[in-house]
C-alpha cells in the first residue's frame, strides 16, 4: 500500500534520523502541540507495513493514559491516511496492536514499582524498535532497560538499526542531562539526537492552539509548553525555582569569610565535590572523580590552605565514605565540622514554625528560603548546578514537618547523583557557622 506522507519540517528531520544507520536515541518535541504523538504513530505504522513480523512497543508511565490518549491518536493517524480497518487490530486484553502481516506493537506500562526498581519485568523481551511517550514522566530505569531491548528482533534480516524514540514536554530530569543540555551547549553526539518542535512548527495544529498556550497564566508552565523552555519548572513540590537562581546571579555581593562544603562520593559514578562561598557569594566549585577518601582529604587540606579558610568553616558530609575522609582530616589536625545529614535538625529560632524530619531537609530548606529572599549571590554556575539545585522536591507532612527528597531518590529520577548541589547547600550552611555549638569539633 502506498501512503502519501506529509510530515512537518521538524517531523521530516526526525524521520530522517529514525531511518539512518547511526542515531539510536531520538528525543523529539519539548513543547505542547508540536506533533510529537503523530510522529511516533506515523513511524510505527509505517514500520509495521514495510517490515513484516517485526515487533515494537509504545511505553508510557501509565497504561491507562496510553490507552486513553496515545492509542486514540494511533487510530486517528490510520484514519487520516485511509488505512483499511482490517489492517490493524487492537487486543484490549493483552494490550497490543497486531498488523495483518505479523508485525506487532506492544503497549507497556512503565510505572516505577518499588518491587521492580530495575524494570526486570522487561529484561527478557525483544523488540525491533520502540517509543517512550511523555518520557518526562518516566523513570530513568525504564529508559535504561528498554534501550537494551531494541535491535533484537528481525533487525539483521531487514538491516535495521534498532531505534528508541522519546517524546516529551520539557522536564528537568534525566532527559535534560542526556539530551537537552548537550544540545544547548552544542556537545550532543551520536547516537543521541534532539529535535525541538514547538506548536508553531506544527503546520497541522488545531485552530487556536497557539492562542490557548499564550493564555496560560502560570509563567513557568507557559514558558515550558509554548516556548519549550527547559529551565522552568511548574511542579508545586519543587523546592528551588529556576527564577531564584537566575536572580541570584545579580544579587548584591556581601563580603565575608570563606566557607567550604564537601560532598564525598558514595558510588563509582558519583563525584567528590568542594564548593566555596565567600561571604554570601558562591564563587568556586571543584569536582573530583575516582578519588579515595584519603586523597580527597588531601585535596580539601590543600584547597583550604591555598585559600586561607578556617577549619571551623569547613563542613564535610560524613554519610557513607565521608567518615573516612573526616578521619584523615582529623589526623591532619584540622578541626573541621561533620555534617550528618540524616541526624536530627538543629533547634534554631525564627524558623517560621516549621520543623524538619532531619538535618538534610533543614539545610536544603534554609538554602531555598535564602535564595527566595535574594540573600545569596551566585557567580560560579553551570547547567549541571542549575539542575542539581532545581531537582529536589519536598513535602510538608504532619504538623508543618518539612521533608526534602532524598539524594537516592533524586539520583533515580534524574539519572545521576546531585553531588554539586549538595556541596553548595553544605557550603551555604557553613558560611553562617550554623553548626556552632551543635557538633563537636574534631581534633
């Protein structure tokens, strides 16, 4: 059957990548009404026709929304191209679309399950290619396992490179890290690609689509959905907002002593980080990979000496391997402060009646409030730091008890550990010497 395909220009670019022999992971969209779902449905429909007995998937965070939205779009695409109804049949019991030539599209529920954190339920399936719809809602683990399941069914027969298409609205999680930031800095490399598509790039958009997006009153949501601005979040439980960090770059600098916050790597892919405040200004950041605890202690000692920083204003995270770093610094005779993020919060007056589930939540909350009030200046900033500081979410439980998302949970969501953000928060905590009279100095 011959189908006259009329994609938008951005969809055409994406289709070129979806059929090349180099690109494996294609992110398309990054705004509302840019033709994301239409592209995915068109691509899979075409593949089913051209390559008999191949197998694909469409995955989304909730199977119900996949059925209620994406599946309906799929049949709209079939109707638009006048595809005979008998060519495709939907099995509502087992959730797959069957083509008459043997090709098949599975509908996958990609909800994160604590009982299956590594998505092992999909660890043995084999697909030709696949599509993750609304990927911003999907856990990194789903992407990580599914990219290993494509290129495994009939690919050699048809000389097809397995592809993983992702469509989304802007989201500061693992998509930001893997696709958007490298695209923005012009460092994105094959096998990854990102094609931004806005509502204005969609020649076939519904009448009034642009006006409806322009009428959104929430600035962050309008920036994201209309302009495809990835640096705005509209999550009600987001701890630190992008706008506060943006404003912090022009906040008045108040001179003062230097203070350090040190985050010690816990896992092989994490970094050990030194963050520095001078007065109210965050002005330096050092990252180290694959350092032992004693070597990182030596780096802290050398940095403190070179920058004339009082040990009393140096805080080191002692969770996990941090205790080893502190032990070495103690042998050096440095009277630094231990930061035990899981310990009880400090009883500080004038905290507006809030209490905290632990010290970590208290440190992050005070950092948030000082950024919100414009009390912190930021001179040393990059995209990773923006992501680290805007990633954490929070909730208020019980009687005004604030609980900030754990580092482990953040890492699972954004695909890496927010080491720089934690070091920033520790340094901010130390600059006001808020640990005085609380922790016993080492030495």
